[in-house]
C-alpha cells in the first residue's frame, strides 16, 4: 500500500500519560486534520488528561481510560475491544503500553504506526520509525512520515474559552493582582528531585527579580499534594508583597488560564511549561536531568542549565547531590530571566 495516497476515514491516536505528553501530542492532531479534513479523529488517553483536550478543534471523540472503573481485567479488555470496534483505518500508538497494545491487537486497521517496537510486538504494527532527538512534539509527529506528513513547527494547543480566561482574571484580582502589575507564573514543584530546583533558590530569584522590577507579582502554581513547596517558598521569603497568596487548588484548565493571563512562566521541567506553550505564554525552564528537547524551538521559549558532563542524564535519582540543580544559582538565572521578561513585556 502506498501510504502517501492512503486516505483514512477514521483515525485513533493513543497517548495515555503524562499530562505534558498529551499536550505535546496535539500538533499531530492538527497535522492529521489538515491532511485528512474529512476524517474523524479519536484519542485514547487516561481520564486525568481529559481537561487539556477539551474544546480541541481537531478531536472528534476522546476515549478515556478510568483505572478505577477498569480495575478488573475482563472489564478492561472489553473496553479496549469496544474502542477497536469503531473500525479505525489508521492507528498511531505513541506509547506501546499494554493498554494501547490491546486496542491495536483488536483493531483491523490497515495502517498501524509506532516508534520502533521490541521484536516480540512488531507483528502488531505495519510501520515504525526510530525516534530522533528533536523537540518532543516533532518527535511524535515524525511517526506520520510514512503518510507523507511532516512537522512544520505546529505548536501544542490547549484551547481555552473566553469565559475561562475572564474567570482567571477575576481569580487573580481576588488574590491582589492589580492592572499595573506584571504577572509571572512560577512552577516550582515536581515529584522527581532531579527536575526540581531547590525552593530556597526560587526564594532568592523571585526576591532579586522583584527588587529589579518592583511591579512584578508572582503566582506560585501547584498540584494536589504539592502545597508544601509553595508554603516553603512563601515562608522563606523576607518580603511577601511580590508573591500572590497561594489561594485554592486550581483545576488544570484554571491553571492554564492563569498561565495565559501571565506575561511569562518560569519553572521546572513539568507540565505547566507545555501548557504555557499551548496557550501562547513565553517560558524559561530551569533544566536539571532532562534535555532541551522539551523546549519549543522559538525565541520566546528558553532554558537555563549548568554545563556539566553528566547532564542531561534523564535519571529520576542522583548520587552526586543533583549538582545540576543545587549548584545552578539564582544569580546565574536572574539575568536570563530579566532579559526574557523584558522581551515578553515590551
């Protein structure tokens, strides 16, 4: 079959987790819809990722995987069989997890794309490519090359409504943000220590930045169970006028709307940085163990990192004291932050 003349009527894209990965998958949906405008595009993902796909114009249906509802094997297999029974012509499996493989197994799709699989599951797929080192969305979109589709710089998309944007501004105002303030959202959390810049470094950076730009106000973002990091930063800060009150725990879409309302986001290598790209907000990422492959290739998105031999290692733990982060000082980050902030604001 000539893949370049292949015209699928129904397409399934499988991308389960994490939230950032699902956001980074969205350019693929845009590419598919533009190439096959009459096709119907479905997405298989985990239930927790649903919010970042709401209102996406390139998606016709989402199949959520609820682990609680599918706790029994027979229920899980029956669900995957039901998904596959939709009659897809094209399946793109971005993860090759057992859940994705069940759907591929039950499917009769004539074209099934993935990254190079292990030898024992290659029979499930018709085409595969070896992953290349490039921006994460571009790497995902590279799977479409057999179809004659290439990534042309399409950005991730998180589609907010006007109401969500208005509500974000109301929420920020309730925390004390005034029209004359310049808002910067800050993502200081991560469950992996090798991706989390120390809280004391954030304290020093935000204080120095606020001293240099007195109109700055910072909103510290956090997810469930991450409140302690925000509390630590607030407690250690000598002057707290530059930090907005933590407020309540925001939903994913509320967080995205607050990021959209800010002039810039600075933070760790985590999902909010991808949200920022997806809503059009400039970013500066503090890189630890991870590579620059997660940074969108555009002038308004950058990163700072220590130039040492052992990074990027992509490890989740470190026996060297995580010096890529602990020895990356606020003094070293501040000039890059102010330069990018001024470019974003002016």
